[in-house]
C-alpha cells in the first residue's frame, strides 16, 4: 500500500473510529460481536513490508530464524520470513486461522487503540474446529 492510499484509508477510517471511542473494553467487545454481521469493516491484508525503519535492529524483516538457514542467500518466503502489514478500522479482524505449517508469528501494533487477541492452544485445535463447524 503506497503512502497516498494509506492516507486515503486513514481519512476514510476516522468516521469508524468514533463508534468505540469512550467505551469500556467489555462494551466494545459486546458491540463488536453484536454488530459484526451488519456492516463490513475496512481492512487491508497481506501487504508486504514493514513500518519499522530499516536501520532499527528490531525491524521484523531483519529477524533471522531457523527457516532462514534452509533458504538460499537472498531467498525469502513472503509473510513467513518477511513481514506483512495489515491495516484496519474498528471492527476489522483477522479471521481465526492457523499459521502456515503451524509456525509461530509475531504481531506488533504500530498505531491505534488497543486490540483484543484470541489464541487457541494447538492441543485444542480439533475441539475448536469442531465448535466452529457446529
């Protein structure tokens, strides 16, 4: 997403942010689940890149893990060995999912209100899938 599109997104999203403003977390969560089916949030997913400056040591694109050792020099796996940026407004969500190949992930909130995260232990995977299907 280029800076012009990101700025347009920010401008259009400001009207959505006021919905949750001033409410307690539990009120926001109740409102989220109650209205989820009634209006779609604005959301951008799988945008390759990082909002961290290239020079900072904690830039997620500079972190090396075990997967990097099995790749050729300069080879990368988008969204696995390099970072993705996601942008959204209130009520946007990244649907429940398993990471590719059951890999771990790192998430960093650059800007905006606090977020609620739900996690399912891998040992409970089948129970969770059965519940969602029902």
